């Protein structure tokens, strides 16, 4: 990767990490704190408070993604982070469970995940996007692992209100990172996203189905896994001693397949292999013994497959989606991801309550098998173009600027188009030797 791509990947991973660390710090301790809130002894409302974040995320991911296609990535990121911070401060002031629910809902309304991923895609070439997504995925995993260790200690020192305030402060810090360190990107064809054309491509639907299943399986697993660890002899307060090394070791295991997908342009076999590993893990959990050693090995395999897929899937979405609708496409992807979390928890609890723990893992195995069949039909991707040429043109005075960027983006060989109205110039990124120069000049001069 070139210096700009490294800088973009590192800083955007940092933004994701700051935001997700603030979120994850709440999860291990909120249920312990809830009884101190008025109405917090109702476990259903505690569950609503935890899940409200995901629901508002699911509703607003697509609108935020489309807004970023129209008005640019950074302004939308700033708005989302401000909303998230406002929700954090509201939750910090909560003395009853309903105010906490309102704060969590407002946190989720800052639904910028799709926008951050779209900006990462804008700033990197296709052959390096999986590595950047891996950086973001690794940072999310690291934030989760760190939260398991840090949350109980921080809760003892600063309380739940302090944790929520810290979450808001981390969001404001993320805004400063975006402002000062993240490079600017060209936002192509801003109006094209409004029609939704291109985001329902069959290959995108396969990927959306995949991330839905992946997070259904993840959430259903963790409805029943903690009690299994306790039964195997690991007290709840010591679960981090297993999670932390397993998550960190899985980062090392994900590197070779990610590099294979990138350097050899082999994303399909890597994805199918990771899904097969996910299927094997769920089958093992359903039918193998539940000793602590067996659970540790299976969890390591799960997180290795999970991390590979978390890096690979959004990279594929960014490559397949039309450039002018990338934010909207990633918004759809993140919406299905969040819905997978919601329905996974619902499914895991319902199946465990009626049919037992093994039935949860069996159901997850069936879902993974179905995903494998869907993924096997994916078309191989074309090799990415290594380099694009950046060109700037002056636009004739008589040419109407309205809709011009969209028209230029549709020209053969033009990958991105940006219009600067104040200077009446067009900035293009084109495939050398393959772009239709004659048609571009017709559009910017107004000649037929």
C-alpha cells in the first residue's frame, strides 16, 4: 500500500476502534448496573436497552450511506459522531431505565459504520481494500478484547455514568482524528445513489446474506456459550482469560488467507473456506465434548473464520458495488449485519429455551451450510486495475453542471468523477488506455 492508503487505513481503523471501544465498554457491566436504575430490575427492559443501539443502527445505516454519497463522507461522519456522543451523555445522566434506553437509541442513531467503510474504500485501490478492511476488523476485535479486561476495572473506579461519559469523549476524539489525519476523498456521482440502481446486484445480495448469517451465528452462540464455559470450570469473572488470548491468536491466523485473497485475487475460495470452517466449528460445538480445552480450540477456529469474513465481505461489497452508490450499498450491507445480531439473539434464546443448547449449534451449522451453498455460486471477480490516472478538465461556461458528474461517471473507463463548481473543473480517475476520451470531452465542452 502507498503512504496515503496506509494513513487512511490506520486512521479509519482508529476511528472505528475509538467508537467501538466506547460501545464495548458498556456491554460487560451494564446488566450489573441496571438494578440501580428505576425500572432496571426488569430484564426485558435491560435487554431492550442493550439492543436499542442495534435497532436504530439497522434503521439508519442506509440513509447515512446514501447521504454520504450525496454530501460527502466526512460531513456525514461528523454528524454521526455528534449524535453518538449526545446519546452517550444522555445515558450518563440516566436515573431510570427508560432514559438509558433513549440514550442507547440515540447512540445507535449515529449510524456511520457504512460511511467509514465507504471512505476507506474511496481512499484505497481495489487490490489493497481487503488489507484495509482487515485493519478495521482487527481494531474492532482488539477493542472488544480490551473492553473485556478494562470494563470491570473502569466501572469500579468511575461508575456507569463515567463509562458513558468516556464513550462520548472517545467519539469527540474520533472527530478530531477524522478532521486532522484522514485524507480527503473524491465522492463520485453523488446523485446516482438516490435511485438505488446497482445495489441489488445478485452478488451483493449473496454478500448481504452472508453477513446476516455470520452475525446471527455469532449472537446465537454467545447466548448459550458463557454458561457452557462456567459448566466447563471457568467462572464468569475469568472468561476474559480465555477470550483475550483466543481473539489475539485469531488475528495471526487470519493474515495468510487475507493475503491470499488480496495478492492472488482469490477472494471466493478464501470466503468459501472460511464458511466451511464456521460450519465445522458449529458442528463441533453441537456434537463434541464440552471440555474447556475443546471449547478453547473451537473458539479459536471460530474467531479465525469470523475475522477473515469480517475483513473480506465489506471489501467485496466495495469492489462489486457501483462507485457512485458505494455508500448506499455498504449501508444495505451494514443494515443486514445489524439485523443479523438482533435475529441471532432472538433465535438463540428461543431455540435454547425449547430444544436445548445443542440445538442452537445445530441450527447455526445449518445456517452456515446454507451460506456455503449460496457463496459457492458466486462469480469470480475480475482482477482489480492496479493504477488509475487522475485527470483534471476545465468545463465550458455553457455546460450545465447539474448531473454532469453522474454523466461522466457512466462513461466507459471512468471510475470516479468529481465536479468543483466554484472553479468549473472536473476531476476524473480513469483506466489508462480504456477510457472514452472523446465522450468525456463532449460532455465537458458541450459539443455533440
